[in-house]
C-alpha cells in the first residue's frame, strides 16, 4: 500500500489547518454561505437532510487494518456507531457535527487519510478495480496510476473550480470491474505490440440524468504522457464546459455537443501547446510509487487446500465459497468478498464492531489489506484457501457472512430519501424489501448473477442505468413512483438499461421485481444464461407484463 | 478598487477611466484602437473569461497588463487562461478581477497571476490578513507552479539524487 512521505503528510495537515480557519471565517462572516458551501464540499462536508455528512476518501478503495480500525473509532466517537460505504469506494458518516469535523480530520490524518476533493467541482477521488493485484488477467496493477493521479490532482491550481465534478477510474485488467466507461475519464491499461504499457482513454461517460458511455479519444497513450494529456482534456473542459446549467455541465455534455471528433481535435490542439516537461513525472518517481503496490510475498502453496475442501462439506460454507470467492493469481490464495448486504439491511452499512472484525481479519489473514468495492462490499484480497474456513467462521460470528456477492440481494442503493436532500423517493427501504423477498439462499443461487441498482432521484448515485435491473425513484404529484429499467451493464459490454414501462408505486416494486425474475427463469436457455444475457437475447417485450400485478406471466412462457 | 499582491495592498497605477493614471485598462473590443492610438501610456486589457487567449497572441509584447475576470468565484476558467497566457510567453502584469476569494489566491498566484483587484465590498468582508495568509497555507504543490514552486514529484527526485 502507498505510504505518505513528508510531503503528503504535511499537505494533509495543512489542509486541516486551512479548514479550521475556513470554518472560523464562515462564523465571523468573512465567507458567505454560498462561498462556504463550495469550499467545505471540497473538504468532503455536505449538508444533508438531517445533519452534515462527511465523506472520507479511500483512494482506489484500498485500506489497511489500522485505517479500518480508525474509521471504526470515528464512527463510535462522532457518528452513531456505523459508517456507510459508497459506490465510489468511499465511506460516509451521516451524523457528524460541524464543530467536530476538524478533529475527525485529524484522526484521519493520523492514519494517512483525508477528505480532500470527495465533493465539489473538482477532480474527485480516483477509483480502480477492487481486485487490483489479484486478478490473473491483469496487465498491470491500476493503483500506481490511480495514486499518481491522486497526487497530481490534489489541490491542482488550475482544475479546482471546474464546471462540475470530475471522476476518473482506472482498470488494469482485460475484464473491466471499475466501470471505466461511465466515468468522465476512463483509463484502461493496455500493452502495445512491443509490450510497452500505455492507456486507452475514454472521455465523457457518466450516469446522472443524461447517462452516456465514454467515447474513446486515444487508443494508446504512452504511459509517460498520461498527466500532460489529462491536463489537456481538463483544460478544454474547464474552458468550454457549460456553466449556464448545472445539469449540462459535465464533460459528457461537452463531448456530446461538440461531437467526439471535434472534442478530440480540441484536446490534441491543446496537448500540442502544453508544456509537457512541467507536468510529466519521471520514470523513477513512477517506479517509486509503484513499488508500494508490489504484491505481498505469497507462499508457494498447492492450488487445492484440504482444509478448505473439508470445510466445504458444510452446505453454508460451500454456498459462501461458491458466491463470495474470486480466483487469485497466486495458487492456494483467494480474494474473499465480505457482503455488506445482509438480508433486509441498508446496503453498504457497517457497524464499528464489524469494521474492527474486518481490520483484524485483514491483519491476520490478508496481508493487512482491505478493499472497498463500488458495489458497496469489502474485499479481503489475499486470503490463503487454508484460512478461508477460519475467516468464514469469524464472519458468521460478526453477521458478515451473507453468501450473496453478485446475486440478486447484492443490491446497490443510494441513500435516497432517508438521508439525501435531493431525493425524490426512498431507495434504502425498497432495497430492504426486495432483499427480504429473495432471502432464500437456494432460490437466490438458482437465479444466479443479477445486479439490482436503485437511485432515489434522477441524479443516479445508485447507478440504476447500469443495473441489469435498475430502479429509479421519482415523485409523481407527491407520490413516490418507481421506473424500472432492464439490461444495464457497467463493465466490458457497458450498456444502459431501457425503460420497461410506466412507473409503479413503491409497494408494487418488490412483487414486480419477483415477477421479472420469474420471467427470466422461465425464458433462460439453461442455468448458464445469466439474466442480462437473456434480456439481450429476448429483448424487453416478454418482461413488460411483469410490471402489472396479477398477470399470469409464468403461463405466458 | 483595492489591489492586492502577495505582499498585501498596493497602489494601482492603472485605471479604466482616469486619464491622469499612469496606465489605462481598456475593454477587449477596444484593444486594437488603444494600441493604435499612438499614446505611450501603458495599455492593459480586460479579458472576459470566455475569450480564448490565442486572440491576444499578436499583442502580447505590447500589453502592460491583462486583467482576467472571475464573474463568479466558482467559475475557474481564469486559472486556465492565466496559465495559457504564460505558456504563450506573456511576461507583463497578470491580474485577476471579480469575485475571487482569498481561498483561491494561492491558486491564482500558482497559475501565473501577479495580483487581484477586488471590490470595496470584498475588501471590507475579507480583510487583507486573509489574503496575506493564503499563499502560505500550503508548503508544497504536487505540480510545478508559475510562481516558482517545483512539484513534489521533482523534489522527491532531487532529494533522492542528493542522498
Ligand atoms: S441519486 Fe438522488 S437521492 Fe440518491 S443519493 Fe443521489 S442525489 Fe440523493
């Protein structure tokens, strides 16, 4: 994992001092509320429905046990004993008091963490594949690139007051688990014919009210040109992005309105002018950063583990092992997903006790590493197969052993009406109710991989556009109304869901989802055909009747 | 209107109206005329932040001042424009005007501005001390800056080479 040096450390401490001063200047009237709002947001502090919310950056989702333990301490001391992991691999505290925030920031800084640029119209926390350093199909670990971008973008003098927020995601694998196509800039690490490493760059992806898939602007950008090229993109966006309408201010709208070709021409023109030498980072520094992400020393282990196979005679363990383990490139190891989606609970929440359990497990069994996924779960990336039974037992004890990774109850949901002041409908209670409907683990297993994603308003923080089933909560004349979309996909074959029909009431949603799943089960060629594949094969029509209550959909198949 | 640089309040030798001022600042669309007028008063120009700086390219060595407007503090185009003008070789005075905040002053200096011109209302609300403190709140920058800071990346390398 990356470790702060004196420069990183000093900057974070100075940022806190600046923040304290900023709060003081708001209180003495130097800053207007409008000014303070944008400035505090750049420190991750939002005003929500009931209270402030503090969003802590977890760069590319990587955490140590010590850091996780500190997050637990903060949850106990300044929140209500829990934290909420988000789709951007961050953690949010929903109940801090303004006057406590600087002290919370100091506690974070003690473990090399901060809230810089987790909000505001600037370059946000960079996200990456949560199986970085694990996946066998990886060309290169994306985190050194993400860390380089984190440093470069931190308090960037030119790009801190952009038209709108700006999100960058990096993947280093053939299979995209970072959903790079739906980010303002998506970077995919690629190798050219000579084996040189570079990036395939897409610009203008995003969800929100106008969802778009990112457009390729460079098929191969040599590694050393990354930062200057990013500067050229950001500069064109800073100058030309729309500032007259916040709903049209993201770079995706600029790319769309100019057309990809014209946008690329602008970027290349700017890139030709830019003083690259001032921006490029030399290879030695890149290598210094990359060295922190060197894989832990894996033991030479057989690919099969007796202890594991013995434990697998227990059907509960076997089910967990089937759903929550991801193949590791090192024989005898696995990456283990800890689901933060127990049946009927708000997605992504963890109590401080659970965080401490995870910290312990990481230290004892996973090379002191944890990952936060954009599906709001936690990964122990480097667990020996021999140790999985013991880890599982500890997870069972802590209420963290739900065997549903990637399944229908592994729901992504934004906070919705329960916390968010922009919400037009509830989302967490919908997630909870759907989760209860599919509580039977055997049924869930039989259904197979299926991503349900829920947003409480058109801003789409719950990524409903890329849910195999997407649910969008709206307000229709004072009544919550939910639109269902099918066929969204965040990864390699990125696609946006299509609307199934008119919106339905909140209490009809869980039953409608059940009927949709039943249609799938009736239509799939066999168990190997996943929900999304069936939707792609048969289209939306066979699913349409499922929106209506009491339609005999099973018979129709 | 009050003028500040990194040292604090300064007298402003330029004015947009007063003919007895040392230098004059003209609107962007009056620039050609001012430069052709034959007067030897230093000429500055108000650059709206939607005008691409390449449109000043042919005048750069005759301009004594470029003032870039920040119509709202949240509108950061001026930071890019400043850097681009410097990259194009502009060496004269570069001034930020409008709704800029002390919290942005360091960014302005790093981007190539020399000074900010604020309204009396801003000056009353945001005392000089806040502007003077701003450039010193952070010791380092991750990127090279126009006011002479060397990026953390390069300083790490220098430290390695010295070791
Ligand atoms: S999608 Fe809407 S309701 Fe949900 S968190 Fe985002 S802004 Fe709030």
